[in-house]
């Protein structure tokens, strides 16, 4: 098996946000080229404008997708696939239908390239959901686009931060809808995704903890209407019967402390804020979003477009750097 560095396609995300800036700030670090061959998928004129915001001396070189196999990637030059979709004077820090549509096209292009194994993994800069919708693409976010365009029915969002990994049963839906969508089948599938993902990453016997839905995990029927007994416990028992090291449902208010302490390798969260809150308390620059269950590798920053600081050069690149690292680590080595 070849040990060549994986080609990681970095999508620019919403060009009116901090994506272009954190991409340039990440790629000024030589370490990114030591572990990967990064190629940016976006608009060259937007990336060139962002050089001024971050005071970057990096060169930018446009290449074609069919040239990736022959490209000599080198620190100091940002190689990119220029889709040329946006004007150079795109307003910064504002919701834009044009930027939302472009963000979709960047990701669509990356998915096509990854599906053909032209690139080995995808790392996404943040998009803006309102802009995405205005641009004609009514998806809740990156994860759902990836699932749709790859024909993936069963997937989950995993957040990874130092000392804590969280995988979600539901994500971008309202809380009432989330409870409705939680089923024993879905909970079991996410437990198995967590188990299989960590096994592939080298964890021999992953320790998995499952959150309850209600306060105190229902406390034997005191809270809620038996959701834990109906929706969670059957899934946990099925996974246990198959030999997985899984416990739950456990009260979420203490479970995350125990996970950070090292009691568990991963936590299965029932809904968006239950899982996202603890990860983000650990630091917005530490979290990485990984879509589990896709036929391709995709990682992302775990923060938004930060329109309020876009164009100032103040955005922190640490989360994107970690996302590139994890994309390179998870990528197949053809």
C-alpha cells in the first residue's frame, strides 16, 4: 500500500464568512503539508482578497481536478480548484444567496471528487444555513447535503474534542421533532456506528455511554412518559447482547463529566444541544465535526461563519487545522 500523503479537499464554505481567512491561516503552517496534500475548492478571487485580511504572503495557484495526481504540493503555495462563482466584491459578513449557492457547489464538487477517489477526504469550512436556503438549497446543513448526495440513509454527526467524543441520534431538528425521531432502531444504529468507528480508529473495545432523553434519564418514570424504556433501553440491550461495551441510559448532567474524566470513549447524545453544549464548553477552537456512516471521509470545524468578525483576520484557525489533521488521518491510503 502506498504511503503517499492523502489529498484533502478543503471547501471554502460561505465566502462571506471566515472560511477563506481560516483556510489561509491554516495553510501557512508547514505541518499541514507534512501530513496532507491540501487543495482548496472555492473561488480564487475571494481567497486572494482574504490574503489582505490575514496579511498572508502565500501564493495561490489554480489547478484542474485532473492535474491533482501530478501536482507538486508545497508549503508556501495554496493550490485550489477555482469554481469562479462569485464576484470579487462579495459583501463580507452578510447573508447572501450567491454565497449560499456557491457553498453548495463547492461541497458538491468535493463530493464528486471524493466519490471518484480523485481526492481522499473532504474538510469543510463553515457555511451559513440562511444563505444556503436563499441560494436554493433547503438543507439543514453540511451533514444532510453529504448524506443526500452520497445516497446515505443512515449517518450521524460525531463531535471530537480533546478528552471527549460525542455522536448524535438526532441533530438539526426541533426538540419536539427530535424526541419523535428517536427510535430503538435509530439508537442502536448510532451505538453501532460509534463502536465501529472507534474500532477502525484502533480502540479495541470501545466504552460507550448512552444519554437519557429526560432529566435524570427519566428516573424510573418520574420524568417524561417512558421514553427511556420505549426508545433507549431496547437499543442498549441489543448492543450489549452483541458484545458491545455499552451502558445507559444515563443522566446527561453527570455523564459528560464522567466521559471527560476518562470513564467512556464516546457518548451517544439524543439531540443537538445535549451533545453540542458539552463539547463547546471545552472550547470552540478544539472541536471537530465528523460525519460518520458516509462512504467518504468528511471532517469540519465545529463553529459557524462568524459574520461579526469576518474580514478582520481575527478568526482562529485551530479548529480547521485539527479538522485537516483528522481528515488526513482517517483518509484511505490508496
